C-alpha cells in the first residue's frame, strides 16, 4: 500500500548570476519516510532546503504540501506543516530553553517562528497554557533536555542544536527539515536528534535530513538522495547509495 504523499517538489531550479545551484530537482516525502540528502560542499543541499521552506524562491518548478500548492513565503509554508533547523542554530539567546521551545509551540497559532521571535515573545510564552507546558515537558524529556531554565546563550553548540530541533518538533510538523543537525553535537546530542527524527516518523510524518555524516544518515533514513553540482545523481536505498559508483565518484573522485 502506497503511503500518503506529504511533500512533492518537481523541477526545482535556482540560478545565481549564471551559476546553477539547484538544477531540475524533484523530491518526494511520504508519510513516515525519512529522506537523507547528502553531497559534498556546494552540492546545493541547503539551497534546496531553503527553496522548500520558502526562504529562497525557485526560478522554476513547483512544490505541494499535503497535496496542495502553498504560498512561497516561509510563514505560509510553516502554516502548511513545514518546520526546519539551520546549519547555524538560530535561537533567542536571551530566552531560556523552555521559552525557546514555547516559541515553536506558539508559532502553531501565529504562523512563523521568526515572526514570534521578532514580536512580543516573552508575553506570548508567559501566557502559555497547561497543554503547551505539558507538550514542552514531553519533548524535553524525549530529547534528554535538562534544566530548562538555562539561557540558550549559555549552551554549547551541541545543546543549542538539540534545543533548535526541539523547537521545530514542538510545531508538530507534517515534514521536518534538518540542516546539518549533527555538526558539533556530542554523543548525547546525536542521540537526542536521532530520537527527534524517530518521533516524527512514529507520528506518521516525514523528515528530510541533510548531513555530511553519511554513516549516521545511511543508518537512519528510508531513502537517500545524493546531490552533486545541484543535480540528483542517485535516489534510492541508502545501503545501495553508499556503495554506488556515484557515491565513490562524488566523494572520492573515483572513475570507472
């Protein structure tokens, strides 16, 4: 039985001053599917994620979320069910861990995480409901986050990544996009991020996971897409991808 198609991007293309960053890329994510997106630096991975989330506009192609085309702004795509993390964690450093998690929770009603951050954040999080608090405590427990009253600015890079993943998770996304979540994370952080991915999968939702750690990605995902110079050069089972000619050529310069 074919699972529900949650996200479908067709022919996504992006140019910068004559340079093609993403070239005619199509991507699909089905219910409960974890899609790994790998490739060397400059392959176009983050640009593709930016296009999907709406922070960059594709020059051509279209995207559907939950079977419908949605507006191209990040706020509209967040409301449609997308949540993401960034290569460099974007947290409100003067807020506590709990408050940062509540920002993501509150964005369910207000559309955009960063609209929340730039608005009356403290007033909104201070009026959170018991249901919100319970949801945040549950997420923190599942991810292994402790002492939620610590300021985000005082955390290590690995802890910040875990909080950012938790904030995205608190939005109960239809599709969660993780951009380099394991970079700089210690063993505890990696374990928590993997658990976050599995939480989304158990909910029957989808994940796009971008990371350079091919071993972690291959052991976690349902399907692996290999990008090189903005193009998809492999899309299939992770165990086949890691031993493929395309992987050897892209990462190690092997020739046939």
